[in-house]
């Protein structure tokens, strides 16, 4: 299940309907269902390397831990001279997570789900994270 307080309109979720699970953007109907206390059909989208690339992350082919682990990076479009980036990592056990950095310093906890990355991106830039099909 998913924590409803983490969701915004348009966040991608896995939704179970008629025995089929699909990745869809969260809309008003879903919030109404969550408000009624029915969260059993909602699941977070777990991060994977292919999903990071669909979100605009670029793989670091010079990452020193390759091929056991991988690193992806997205430079954030922000005003000012700070270097704000979001890094995605795939550990050697396949676990994937994202964290934000400011001027090379870690500035967030690790995020493991797509809706969390969407919220992080929106919080840092004021724009929606584009996810290519």
C-alpha cells in the first residue's frame, strides 16, 4: 500500500482494478477513494534504471562501481549559482534509490518510489517531472 499523504495530483501510482495492476497518474477519483479509507488498491511504483532514464536521468558511464552498481544524474533547472542535482543509484543487489544534492553535498534522504521523486523534483524546481513513455 501507499501513504496517501505523500500523493499529489498526477503522481504515478500502481492501481489495482478488476484484477489488473496498471501504472497511472493519481486523479481526483483516487483521492476520493483514499479519503474513504480504501487504500488497498494503491501501490507505489518502485524505481528501476529504465524508469530513471524515462525521467531524464543520464547514466554515469565512468562510475567507479560499474558494473556491480550504477549511478544516474539529473541536473536541476534552478536559478542561481548553486549546483543542484538529483542522483539515482542502483546498488549491486538491484535496489534503486534517488537523493538530492546541493553543491555536491547530500541534501535529502533516500527515495525509493516514483511519486517521491516526482514530489522532490516539484519541490526543488516548481515544475513537474517529465516521464517519457
